[in-house]
C-alpha cells in the first residue's frame, strides 16, 4: 500500500518531462527492437546479390501477414494486461491469475490456428497481398512465408506474454526478452544468408529462432511471476474472463489490423499499375516498386515506433491525472507530447527528403539498376512528405484513448487507415498511375490532420473545464 501511495505521489507531483522520459523510453526501445526483426531481414536480403529486389519484394508481401499475427497477439496481451491491472486494483488476484492462464492458452491456440490457415491457403494469401507481381517474387514469397509461418505460434505467444510481463511489473525483463530474440536474429541473418547461402529460408529461420528464444524467456518468467500466482485451475478456460480480456484489447487489434488492409490495397495497386508502367511493366523490373515501397514503409515503421512509444509511455501518467481530476496537468502533457511528436516528424522528414539515396544504399541499391534508386528517391520524398502530420495524428489517437475517449480514438484510426488509407490507395492510381500509390499516404495524412485538429480542439476544451479542488489540481510541474 505504501508503494502504491508513493507511485501516486510521483505521478501527481513529478515534473512532466521527467515522467515522459521515465515511462516512454522503455516503450520506445521495446517497439524499436520489435520492428528490427523484419527490417534486419530486409537489409540482409537486399544486400545478397542473389536475392536483391526480388527478395525485398517478397519480404514486403509477407510483412502484412506477420502484422496479422501481431494484431492477434496484442489483442490477447494488452487485453490481459488491462484486465490484470483492474483485477489487482480491485483486490481480486484470483481473477487476475485466471486471466493470465487463459491468455496463455488462447495465445497458443490462436498461433496454431493461424499457422494452420496460413499453411493451407498459402498461395491464395500470397496472391491477395500482391505476391504475383512476377514469378521469382512469388517463389521467394512462398519460401519465406512457409518458414515464417512455422514460427507464428512462438511469435504470437511471445508478443502476447510481453504485455503480461509488463503488467506484472517487469518492463525491463519484457524489453530484454524481445531484445534477446532480435539480437540472435541479427547474428544469424548474415550467417544463414551469406555464409550458408540459405536465401529467403535463411532469413526466415533466423527470425523464427529469435522468436523461439523470446518465447522461452517468457515461459521462464511466467513460472516466476511476482504479483500473479498461476495454478492448474488458472488454465481452465473461462468464457466471461476471455470475453472481457479480448474486449479490452480490441482497440490494439484494430490499430494493427487496419494497417494490414491498407498494405494489402497498396501492394495490389503497385502490382496492377506497375504492370502498365513503361519501365516497371518489364519483367526484369516488375518487382522494384513493391520492393521500394516496402523499404520506405520500414523507415516509416522506425519513426512510428518512436512516436507510438512516446505516446504509449504517457498512458499511465494520463490515466492517473485524469482520474485525480488534474485536467490542466493532462492538458500540458498533451501539448508537450504533440510538440515532441512534431519534432520527431520534422527530423525524420529532413532525413527522408535530404538523404534518400543514402537510405536506399542500406537496402542494396548497389546491386540494382538505376531505376531502383530513382524510384526509391521519388518514393521517399513523396510518400513521406507529410510525415509531421502522420506523427501528430498517431500521438493524438493514443492520447485520446488514454483519456478514456476510446470511441474518438478508434474512429480516427479507422478513418485514417481504412477510409483514407485504403480508399485513396485504390482511387488515386486510377488518375495518376503508379505515382497515385505514393500520393495516397500524404493525402490521407493531411485529411486526417484536419479531422484530428477538431477532435484535439474539443479535447482541449474538455480539459479546460474545472477539475478537482485547487490543492490537487494546482501546477505540480
């Protein structure tokens, strides 16, 4: 109880900048490390002359399919994390243990089910995400997808348990377990790809081994939990608790799965309109647009990992201060976060606009034709030209959810990724051809920013209303 009081005092009176650093840095590192898996694969694949842009394109095709697995994992893990916190706060440790036990069972079953579906419908799924751009890309996609699919149960389990471990009060262990798997992947990728020349299989196997290590560390931790005690009865499925857990994690699921829909639309428009392009309609160059857009999205993923980490780190600070009625303090935190996110976006924008050739060299441009580099430069400069808006939009989504405005947050996320992200990816290429795919990102971010402005303004007005008595709501920071 004394520790809880000290924590509350800290959240109420510590400087907001100090709190942001304390809570955001672990989140940022965890997300960046998680993003490394696919990015590292793509870097080594791109620099293997015998794989090149064909392998890069295959990686881009398979990437959304790993995001589907991640969406399932975070729904289970984040939902369990929230349920455990609520149960412990209500002094219901038995319900907390049942939630964790059920999350373990559901994550394992979900991983096995998803793997089965992927293995049975592999060719249809690869085609759905644009893998038929040419024969070699399709073959590489099948090879990479098969081996990645075998690791899906470990991936779902490890990612789901990562949230549970954080809920148990061990964010550093959660970060370390993810980091360990990523480091192993980084070590094994060049060995399998360049030394043993295992190709796409080597990149996938390195990733799966890393995921297995993360899962094993999660298993070890589960047997040594600090606040939740697991018993045999904890693993008996409880429909009500599973329903509550998954409902708490549905926002996390939607935020990930909406990206899959957008990526599917983009990949298919690249395949369709690339085929009618004067250059990329040629068989030997057909895979280049998909490979390049995949690389640009990986850079974007790094930026968004920082942005989401900063915003997610503010969630416990926002939640406590909103509950305590310290609305002015929440308002100042919101302003600080938006400015910080805009700064991250501005720096990233400068890098993307000024150094696209240097960035593309990391992904094997030296082994490719001039068309590869030229299209990559255009893609970086056009696709990411509204990066500042993209960062601010994402921060607003998460902050609104932390304030308890889940409906507004979900609405904005769905509008950005489904209505605009999918809609413009399908519409603009009709008028601008392959370039229309590149225009879809900035147009979506501009229009979302306009809507976000009104939602943010409304949130500020709500935060300006009178909160708790002046002793509590005074300026602590």
